[in-house]
C-alpha cells in the first residue's frame, strides 16, 4: 500500500531538490485522476517532516499539525472560499517545531471563481515559510494565472505500472483476472481497485462478468442511487457500455447512443429522475 509505483522519477527529483534546499515552494502535480498523485505528495511530505516524531502516521491520517489539506466535500460542487480562508489563517499561525508549513489542495479543478482568486492572492504573496502542493486532474483546465505561478510536474503511468499497482494492492494477480469488458485507455489503478472491491463486495464473478450483466446487476439493485462508487462513475460506465456494444458487438447504433447520452446529460443538468432513465435503459438496451 505504501509502495510508490510509476512516479519514482518525479519523487526522487523533488526529494533531491529538498535535500539541497532547492525545492520550489509552489508545485502543481498534474495527471489523470486516480494515478497516485496524492500518494506521491504524501511520500514527499514524509521526507520533509521526517525529523518530527510520528510524522509518517500523522501524515497517513492527514492530521499533521504543519499540513493543511483542502479537498472538495462530497456534498458540494466546488471547493468553497471558506476553505481557502481557513488555509490563509493556517499560514499566519505559528508552526509546530518551527518547521515549514505545507498546504495540499487536491482536485484543484473544483476551485470556483471566488476560491481561485483567493488562492491566487496567497500564491502571489506567499508566506516564506509555507509550501503549496496543488494536485490537478489533467482532463480539467485550471486558471493560467494559478498555473503560471507554480512549477508543474506531469505524472503519468504506463500499462505495466497500472497493472503492478493493482496487483500490489491486492497482493495477488487481480489485474489479469478482471473481465476484459472493463478495460479501456481511461482506466486508472484507483478505478480498477475500486471496481474489483465493488465486485467482490457484491459477489460478482470478476472474470466472467460482461458489461451488460454488470448493468443488470446495479440497475436491479438500484446501486446507481445507493452505492457511491457506481454513482460517481455512472458517466464512465455508460460510455463503456456503448463502446463495447457499438464497436465490439454492433448491436446498438450511434443514434441510440446519442439519445441516451443527451438524456443522461439533461438528468445531471436539471437534477431529473435517474430511476426512470435506467428503467428505460434496461427496457430498450438490456432486454434485447
């Protein structure tokens, strides 16, 4: 779990900069969601605070007194400006053991206009004893004014590294056991690990399940309403369903795909009824 796979080059570079007192105080780690960017930052923080007792444990629990974390709350659409204001207060407080303080902002793309502007002011007029680690998912753009004030590092993983991370997590070769219906270019190790855990928790045969049977399962159990993993990844699963059925089987046309894409987009935009959508989805696509 604590092993860093695939980002060793960036980590070693940042570690060396810190040890020679040359680490930039405003860093953006940019890359696909779910590839371990936050894990990379935590490993670096453990180096920075290694001479403080219990630092590794405190960093794992996200309770270190010299580190302030910001992320989007599950019940919010954006990172709120109040969170940035709390961060500014943290910057002005005295630090523990006179060590530098660190601000970690995860999912940077969820900053709204107000919170972006407030963060920008802190980046433009930084406290000399504060470091910023900003984590952005590369499929989203961030303000150029924020990006230009930081040193950017681009993180990525190849297929073998993704496989190694998944297998390392389960301590067995789960990657090759997973049904090929769920593999595509956009897979991240975090997604695959969560998918395998979901299947195991729901007694789903991970080797033989098809995408169509997977939809039957979560629709009939209403997991699109009850299960956070399914609800968060609905858009991806719908795309995967049409990809497999249009390109692999040829049973579904582009017109049908466009119809359901538009309908699902309207549901998200106007907060409409998901249950009606999936009843129609099952009737028209899964019963044929």
